[in-house]
C-alpha cells in the first residue's frame, strides 16, 4: 500500500460516502470490503483504497500489463485524476512530498 497525504482542508470533499462517490464517478464500479473501497478499471486489476483519518489515504494497486496502449493511457489518466481529487495534490506535489518523507525516513 502507498500512503498519500491529504491536503489541509481537503478532507471535507471526500469524507463519508463522498470518496466512494468519487471512485464511482471515475472508475464506474466500487464495492466495500470492511474499511476498504475496491474497484477495477481498464489496466487496473485491483484498486484498493482506505481512508486513514483526515490526513492520509492508503492506495494499493495491481496492474494488468497485457492491455493495449489506449487502455493503459486511459487508466493512468483516470488514476491520476482520482489521486488529484482524493488528495488535493497534483502528481508533482505528491512526488515532492514522497521524496521529502523518504529523506526524513518516515
């Protein structure tokens, strides 16, 4: 699982059932399994999401590498859109935060 920080003040856009609604909007199918929201789409054989409080979201993915380029591109586009809308951070900002955490050893 990969942990992503949630931008300060952004939690209100995904609290309660709003995260599930966001996933349904982007990936079209979502099921609940305990604390996890699980979906599949295109090259994503598994997308497993857990909301860990107001400051963090955990995401696990399993990819199908045997799909065509159009499917792979669309999947990546939707996945990045999901992370942007779920965390409030762009991919560049998420990378910068991950590098900073790695340097700090957290």
